C-alpha cells in the first residue's frame, strides 16, 4: 500500500496541543511550526522542515499531543498511522522501548519547562 499524503495550506493547524494522536507526519515539502500555548501566548518550540518527522510522540507513549503543529508554508506530509509505527516498534528489543519511553518523558518535561521559561521571560521583559 502506497503511503498516504496530504497537503496543508499555510496557517492550517495540523493538530492541536492536547489532541489524541493517531498519525505521525513526515514533511515531504514545506515547513511546520511547533508551539505550545501558555496564558494565551504561543511559544514556539521548534520548526520541522523537509524529511523531518513530527507527531510521533503521542503515538509511542499514548499521551495527548504536547504541542500544536501548524503549516508555515504550503506543506505536503506523508502520514504514518499509529498501527504502522507500533508494528515497527514491536520489532525492537524491549530495552530499546524502555529507553524510547524514557526519552519521550524527558522531552515532554523539557517542552513544558521551555514554555514556562519563555512565559516568565516575556513577563520579565514587560516590567519597567
């Protein structure tokens, strides 16, 4: 079966922070902005360009999406369904799965800390 592709127009939210993850995405053409929202502010935590993957964490650890993904430019993505990714992970040794889950926990914690730090810095910058 050929991989499924989808094209997102600039400004399209591909998924939102807190959504349930069922698909990961590989950027074929374009650029995607990843950001968290805190106190009504968008805090960018990264960009994903050609050949980059995003949305995979929610598929691996069954946690909600940790951030929002939005197309910056017209972006074509190859979709990777959860069952396909899970099948590949099932082939990995158990120790690899433990390490991957630990890394994902660390990444989620760092993403939350980054958003909080950016918010605090923005509040500090507002003070006279």
